[in-house]
C-alpha cells in the first residue's frame, strides 16, 4: 500500500519504525491485518462500481438500439423530432443521427466531433458504440482527453482523441494531422462560440452530414453571428452565457454556400442538421416539415455566475446590446438594432 512505501523510505530499518509505532507486536499485526482487509474491501467496492457502470452502459446501448428499431422504416415523419431519443447525447440527437445515417449514402463510417469535454455526453458516441464508427474528437482540455485515453472505450473502438482549442486558423491542420482529411460521414460542431467561423473555415473534409449548434436566443429572422475571436469564451462574452454562436438563419446561409440542405433541428432548439445537396433526397422525401425549433432553456447566469433562470423573450433583452455580424453583408450591428428577432411561430412558442 502507498502509506507503507512512504514509511519504508523514511525508515529503511523496518523493525525500528515498527517498534516505535507499535511496541506491542500483537497490536501491530492486528492493525496491519485490519488495513489489509480494508484495502480488499475498497477494491471490492471499486470492482462492484465498475460492474454496475458497465451494466448501466450496456442497458443504455440496448435501449438505444431498441428505440432505433422501433422507428418506422417507411412513411413520412412530421419532423426530425419524431425520431429523437437520447443515449449519450445531451438532448435527442442520438436518434436523429442514427436515423439520418441509415438514410444518407455516407461515403464511410467516420465522424469528427469537437467540443466533447470527456465524451461522456456527445453527439456521435452512440453511433460509434452501436454501429462501430471510427471517430476523431477534439476538446480544449488535456485532462479530459487523457482521462478518455485511459478509459476502456478507447481500446474497444477506433477513437482518436486530441487536446486542442479549435480555431478557424488551426482546424484544417488538426484534421489533416490526425489523418481524417477527405470524405467523411459526419461532422459535428459544438464549441459554444465560433461555430459559424470554424465551419466556414473547414475545407479539408467533405462530410455527408453536418451537425452544428445554433443559438436560438439570437432568433430566426436575422443571419447573424458573434464576431470572430479565436479566444472567444461564452461567459467572457457576456456574463449571462447567452451571447455565443450563430443564429439558425446564419447557419442556413452558410450551409447553402457550402452545398448543404437544411433538414431540421432537434426539438429543444440546440443542434441543426444539414445533408449534402446530392445526398439529401431520401431524407427530404421522409419529412413533412423542415423546421427549426426555438428553445425554452433557462440556463442564463447572473453576474456572480449563478443560474438566474431568465426565460422567454427576456433572454434576448439581456444581450440586445452585444455586437453581431450580419453574415450576408459583413456589417456589424448591436443585436437589438436589427428589429424583431423572432418569427410569429417562434414568438408564440417562446411567449
């Protein structure tokens, strides 16, 4: 045990320090025996916890597989929300991704995802574990990536984990250096800030499906994004944490420029899904409504960093004086100067 190794280093004469600490030999043996039993019990508890964790993960995967099998194979859906289910994703992205991947003629079973933290909660993890996709992930924390590399998932699947703070300047080099350039099944972008600018910069991969986080607080009427700053941090931009990313209109505009068709969002108003124009037909034919959902999140923070639970249109008011760039014109405005941010459909749902 660790503490005994320390004592041996401090007191090379084992008999001497045993006599000092435990002059009664019998009590020393009793103490050592008790510590050995305690150590064994700790190992047993750790093993039991690992077994329980394994069982829970297998149960989640089985339930996810069953949910995927239960989705009707034919007949139009009302929207992507009809195929949502959650295994490892934050909301219902697991179901949407599984459904899209089964209908889009992807060139390979490879994905790139960044902004994953420890990969415990991620868009593409279910796809990797359920269908054995190969993946490349990035996160700015070396601790997260090191922890993942020590997880059994790392040897069970073909996963490359790199610690890197992704910017528009370095993303292409990061992808190429990892050996993931060229055709790609899925690209997933979620970095709470420069999402628009990073997607715009990527030119070394040709993904069949793109998933990109949008900021629903910015509304659905104006194609705007936060100004580019390679060091952008969501809570440094504004204490509320609501000033980040791009509007859904901005991502739709960028998608068109890059040759992608918008096919919908998850129902919580977080991630938007796009399919390359030439591959989108089988998806579009199965959707009655191609829509972007607004959100009802109340994850705003006060100036002390505490949740303030601001909801509805009041969330927009918190950041109305923050600058945004109109991606169609390149001009900078204060968010509140652009006029009504929400369509009538969104206003009805938000208010």
